[in-house]
């Protein structure tokens, strides 16, 4: 989850910030497919 940490320190106007947010969103969508439905993790 280093990507989340990077976003905390990256200036809001950084040219690559939107691309990193898209990568994070894609990662989250992928992880949801593999979560345990009983525990939710």
C-alpha cells in the first residue's frame, strides 16, 4: 500500500497524480474479486 502513502505526500498539482490514482482504483477493483465474502477482507 505504498501507493497510498505516496499520494499523501505528492502535491495535488503533480503531473502524474491522476495516473497514480487511476492505478490505485484499478488495484482496488482487482482486490475486491479476491476478498473473502464471509469476512469481507
